[in-house]
C-alpha cells in the first residue's frame, strides 16, 4: 500500500477484539479501539478514522445505531460490519446504512485483507484527488504568471505552458534533468535573491520581505535576462509549494539604473563615496562574523593641483577617468574600488592580508606610473595601506591607511607606505 489508513475497530468481546488487533495494526498507520457502540461513536468523533470496522450486536448501542449516528456526521464514511448473525433483518439494516460490506464471524482473514486493501485504495485515490484539486485551485489564482508546483522534496511536479517555453523544455522530466532544482535557474546577482543551498532556498526566500523576493533568470525564448517577483504558497494539507513568477523586468531595470546613478561617480564611472561606505560596513561585519582577512588602501595623484593649474581641469578630468579605468581593470570583482573624493581613490580588499595588500598597492603604483596619459603626460600616485584588526572599527581602520598615505607624501611621493606596526 502506498499509504496506510487509520482504522477504528469496535468489538465488545475482548477475546475477539484482542485476536484481531495485531492484524489490523499491520494494515493501519493508527488503530483505535472501541468496546461498545457508545464508546465507538465517541472514538469516531475524537479521531475521525478513515475506516470503521464494527460488530453489529453490542451492548449500550448496537452497531447499526452507531453507524447511523456516524453517517449523520459523515455520510461518506467507510464502514465494514462483522457479525455472527445471519438473520436477514441485520443484513437489510446494514444495506440501508450504506456500508462498504460485511464479514461473517469467525472472520476469514483473507477476506478481511481484501476488503481493507480495496477500501484503502479508494481512500488514497480520493485523497490524491483532493490534493490535486487544492493545487489546481491555488494555481487558478496565478494564471498570468510562470507557474510551477514543487513536491515536499522541492522537485518540480507541475509547470504551466508559459514556464515550459520560458525554460525551453518539453516537459517536467526534461526540466528536472536540466536544472535539478528550480533554484539552479536563478542567476547569481548581488541585487537579487540567490543561494547555493538547493535544500533550503524556499525557506530562505519565504523569510524575506515581499519586495526582496526578486530573482533574475534567462528567458530562453529570446535569451534575455528577465527579472521576476516571486510568490510562494505552501499548501498546508499536501506540503506542495506553488511558485509564481511575475515579471518586473522594466521596474527592475529602472531600479538598477537609479541605484547605479546613486552609487556611481559621474566622472570616472566607478563607485562613489556613498557606495563605498555601505560596502565597508558589509565587509567589516563579515570580518567580525567570519574573521577573514580584510585590508584597505587609499591613494591619490601626486601634485594634482599643480597639474590642474598647468594643464587645465578638462585635462585633469581625462587623467582621472583613465586612471580609474586602469585600477578597475587591475582589481578583482570581489574588491570595492571607489572614488574617495577629488583626486583620491580607495580600494577595499576582502580576503587579503596586509602583506598581500602592499603587493597590490605596489602593482597599481607601477601600472599608473608606467601609463602614458593624454598628450604623453605621466602621473604618479602615493598609497597608504592598512589591515583590519580585532579591536578596530571603520574609522580607525581607515585612519591608519590615511596616516600611511600622509607618510608616503612626506617621504617623497610615488611610493607605498603601510600602517604603523604596534
């Protein structure tokens, strides 16, 4: 059996009841016992079993009366009678009660097994149908979206036609083979939801605020990245998860454009001070949580004011733009490179020790020194470097690098200085 059922067995004779209990336990996930009609009726009200197996002739309330009371509560309740009597009146009453059948005592176990299996199959079919009806009802409210249904193990078991086309798959089997998990179809993007954990991604997504439930995926119909607001519905009775994707591509692009303009330096097109401050908070928090090396370097162009006064601010702007491009190409994706202000720039270096940060700074210094800018002009930069310490905060961390930059200027410029060691 795919799924065992719950059974209520009502029998007043203890010897008969005790002899049948082991058999009934084998065929049920829960077995409840009643010792007479009144007790059986109370046990039915308490437990709502899938199947009632009852003797007919019992004290206090006979089986016929008990079943009539049960049918008033649930007219579709499955009932089996057991009886040692062969009088036609009992059989006619049983038929009138619309029971599923009767078994004469002494009970033939093969017949009992056959009856229980037959009723179990009917009950499971009914339950599966009801589950499907619940799913269909939930889906009907989300018709205009990409729709998928996941089972309790988060495997896709339903996709609407729009979803099949979007992912360019012929059926559910092809989707599961291609992606294994729906989570694997999401694009890794810092601005959108993404986790590597296929087992818990639904729980993590459910924990977010509605406006944070945004994902990006590739639309296979045109190979363009599209953005979606995700709605999740966990169906309580079935543990299925209904996932709806409402496209918000235009809104997402507008948001990204706004954030880009808000956090990007207009002249050099690298991050500005506002973005840098947020990134620094994030990296410091990560250090405090994970104790991973974190370094910082700050640099500026030597004698840039004299340069501007000699060649003009328009030429100075071109120098700043070219220098920013050189540094941006020479840093990692995980680094945060920003214009600190004026001719001053800064780089946050996660997973980087002080020694490695010194090497990075020296590499950048040489790249800038060796570059020929507009009209064969050359510039140099001075660097200050620090590494985050256990008792640091953002201010002290940055201040040590700034002090090192000041020493680089005092010691002749075009050089790298590290924080003072204690």
